[in-house]
C-alpha cells in the first residue's frame, strides 16, 4: 500500500517487549524504569492478526524487535505464526544475541530467516562501559549460534558514542568484514526520550562521516556498493579484499525519510508512524473490542495515510518515547 507521498509501505517492525537484559546508555537507564505489564503487551494471537491484515495490504517483510525480543517466552510461537502467514516473504529479528545460543535453532526451524545483532564494541571493558550489562563473549556466542542455524547473512549494528567507542572500535568492527561475510553497520545516535538518554545522545553524537573517515584512515578506501533495495536505510561499502560490507545508517546527518517503507507496531499495541515522531494510533483497543480484520485493516490504512515525511531533529524537537519502547 502506498502512503500519501507515494512511498510503498511494505515493512512492519514489531516490538515484542519494552524489557531488555542490557542497559545501553543511550537507550535505558539502570534505575527508575516502569515496564508495561504483560497484559498490556500485544499477545501472540493479536500480533498474528495484525500481521495477517498487514499482509492483505501488501506488507511483505516483518522484523521483530524490542527491547530485547528474545525475552518473550512465546517468541518461537510468534515467529511461526508470522512465517506461516500468506504473503509474508521475510521474517527477521534484531537482538543483542545473548540468548541466541539456546534460541537460534528453534527460531530458524519456526521460520526466522536472519538476525541483526547489536554490538557497540569488541573490547570487553568498553562494551561494559557503554552497553553496561552486555558481555562480548555472550554476543559472539550468539553470533556463532545464528551462523550455525543458518540465520544469514549476519548483520552487526553498532552505535558510536563520543568518549565511549569512537576511536578504536569503528575500525575494529569494520575490520571484521575483511575475513567474514558479515554486514557491519554504524548507526548514528538519535536523541529519543526525555532527560538523560536524549541529552546523552546529543552530547555524545558522532556523525557517520567521522566514523567513515576513521575507517578509511586505518583500513583503506571504502568502495560504494549499489543498493538493490532503494528503501535500504544504509549506505553500503566494501573494503578492498573484504568479504563483507560496511554500512552507515545516518538518520541525523543524512535522513532517508523519502524512501522509508516502514510501519512500526509498539509492544503495547500502537502503530508508531515514524521513529522520530510521537504520532501513534492505537490498534490494541480495536483488537480487544472484538473487532474483525476489516476494522484492524482500517486502522492500519489510516496509519499509513498519516505517516509523516520527515523528522524535526534539526528544529530541536525530540520524540518522547525511549528507544527500548519503540524497537528501532
């Protein structure tokens, strides 16, 4: 289905929970959080209904996010229901990877196609400083499990924050692509939420131009690659002799709103019309009112119709929701 600006909206990102077993500085504080109670989260059958309706409107790709989606006890059931939905061609997941050693194989068997694993540093001390509760060993074990289960290609997502991982880490992460056929992508900090998290992102912001310059200075030129998918938010490159790719996702310095094909569904059942806006439309209330597919379809069609064309970060307007409640 096209929105009012001619963009084909066919990619649904579903947040399954606002909880996470890590506490990255730019996403979640370590204290004072109030999580949605289980009954407020969309249940597996409700998610299946939304996906079925989305497929009827031309959605073809689904990505599961969080918080940390592997914390959902019914994750395998959810994946299986989505993968079995007629019209859905691709089911992926973004995760910190810590629970993949136990889950990668059953998720692949249920129909999950691939994973993006978030890791901001390969250095144990710097990772602990930025991602706090995360462990490099746990993440690497998760990546290995994903590879063994055939959840390919492996994509690694890294957020660079000044004073934490902006010196050595971009180079070391990019270096992985020389010997591995992995896609390493650097994502600019986005000032989401109120208070300390948003201010952290403003104070610690590093542009991807700066990240790319560090990689080139250390590892040589980056050759640009053609994006087969015009809606791919990453500018993709390859190092000389590299097996994998290096990508840059730059929502702050180089917004890609004009080709956005995404609709987001929050864990508490709102269609979030743009990651960097606060506009939302409640679908949970419709689902729990006993309404059928037609009513849910009308809500989703309205959400697509009201999807904005750009964010307002340059004007100093920052969305109120924290990243862990949106799923990225």
